[in-house]
C-alpha cells in the first residue's frame, strides 16, 4: 500500500527515479508477500504430524489389544462403498482368497462366507491418500507408478523416485531417497510402513482387487516393497 502511494509521488511530484524504483520494489514485495500468505497450507506440518501420530497410536493400541498379527488386506473403494480401506483378519485361518464384492461399511465386517472370515476395517495412511489423486490410475505398471510418484514425491515429498513392476500375482516397488525410516513395530508389521501403505492402496485402487504387503526391505536409502494381488 505504501509503495503504491510512494511510487507515483516520487515520479510525478518529486521527479526522482531512485525513489520511484524504491516504490515499485515495495509494490512487488507486497504482492509477493500476499501470494506466499495465500499459498500457506491451512494446517501446519506440525499439526498434521500430531494428528497422524495420534491416529497411528490409537489403531496400534487397538490391534495389539486384540492380538491381531495378520497382514492387512487393502481394498479398493469400489468394495467399501466409495471409501478405500484395509481389513485386518481376526483369525489366521480365514480365507483371504475369496471376498464378497461389497464389504459393509462397519468396523467389524464379514468378508467371506466362512464363519471365521471376520475382519477389522480401518483407514490407513495409504487409504487416506487415495483421495489426493486427481484421477483414478489404470491397471498398468506405468499408471500405478505415476500415481505413486505423484503422491510420494510430489504431494508429500517423502521420496525422490518410485519404480513399479507388475506381474499377474505381484506388484514390486522400489522407492529411492525415502525420508521415512522403517520401524519394526507391531503396527508396521500388520499395516505396513506409510510408504508401503500408500503404494498398496494405490495398487489396489488401480487393479480393482484386494492386495496385501508381503515384505519390505530397506537398504542404503532404497526401500523395496513386495505386494501380493489377491483375487
């Protein structure tokens, strides 16, 4: 505001080119400050971290209290009434190869026809990030890779690059320059690390099939993630 007044006064009344330049500089700085203020996220990174940790600790406590050790099964949004989620089987002997086409939107759900086919349905870091995608990826390695790169390297800045290889039964991913460290805790063993969770959720959504994380390896700045495709 001061620059908008000072610049014309300096040019038309005072007749000073240096003062006019100072006024124009003040105007440019003001517009830059306004642009930076509007680009600032509504929630600070620190607030997001607090909420993420709170959610993870609550889910981790629930899993440990129930004694669940089964690998989480990531479902596409089409199987959960438009909301991508993961199922943690309540029994190790449940049949994870056969699923109902539609899983009811409840916390405790039945996913198969057998009595032991019961599971806990939860949201994960990966399933939450599905909503960040501008469009649904297709069922090819290149499209899954593009979607994973968009989220991990573009939106969240958690890694430098993502490479995806796809076969009939598996999705293998290699993440370079990961800025998240793997922790050997109950929560990660069941749900997978945030990196693996995001890639698994994207793969499930793209392939329109349930998937689960088979293994993770983290060596020398690279993370290798193997995901099983369930039919």
